C-alpha cells in the first residue's frame, strides 16, 4: 500500500509539473507572438527616406496626432491665398482657384461678392499690393471650428493701410488630393471683423 501511495504521489507530481510546463509554454508562446506583432507594427510605421544616398529614418504618424498642425496650416494657407493680391488679373485668378480647393461654396460666395463690387478691378487699376499676416488661429478640435486672427497690409501708391481681419468657420475632413494635401475642407466661412487699424502716408520724393 505504501508503495502504491508513493507511486500515486509521484504520478500527481509529474502531472502537476507537466501542467505547469504546458501553461508556461503557452504563456511564453503568446508573449512571443504579441511582442513579435508589436515589433512588426512599429517597423511598419518607420519609413526610410533617401536624402541623396543617405537613408534617413522617419516615423509614420496617424492623422489624429498631427490634426492640429495640419488644420492650422490649411487655414493659414487658405487665408494667404485669398487675401494676398497683386495688380495682376492672372495672378488673382490663379490664387483664387487654388484657394477654392480648400473651402466650400462660402468662399466662392465671398469672392463673387467682392468681384461684383469691383474690388479686384480696383486692385489692378490702382496697382495695389495686398498681403496678410497671421497673428493666431484658435482651433477647437471637438467642434472642428476655428477663429482666424490676422492683419492685412494694403499698399497703394500714396499710402499703406493696415486692417484687422478676423474670420471664423468649420472644418471637415475630406480625402487628400494634390490640390488639398491636408485633406481638410473649410466650411461655413464668414468674416467677423474687417476694419482699419492705421494708415500711413507715403513720403513724396
């Protein structure tokens, strides 16, 4: 009886050791698979870009990680195209065409309104040069809305006028294209403030 009991104990011990070994193998295997998958995913996010003959490691990021930067860049780019003017009708047509790819019909409506008032003809006729400076952009990522704060410099033959421009609108994600590289479309765009700040007369020489 003692011998049988001793054999049973040894069999139980062997079973326990075997079960522990099996569980350990399963844990190690699962851990190895998870680690390997993580390493492969990380490797897929790393891209090498050739600078001449020198490979440079860059890391792929998700759009959500860079949305703030891309959205502000898209907003600033549109305002630069829309408000930067030269006394050249072909240049104005070119910049407006580029700007319209970044905005919905509200941008076209403002462009048509200015055109009907003869604003662009006046820019060409008086050799006016308009440029814009972005002061800040307030972006709300929850509601996908923004407020743009800037100053426009209007240089005429006899004076330089600085105007304050504040606009607002919403953003919508769209597929990236060559004409809209950020994949962000400005919607419901409107001008909140457009007023003179100061005017300097040019000296006559």
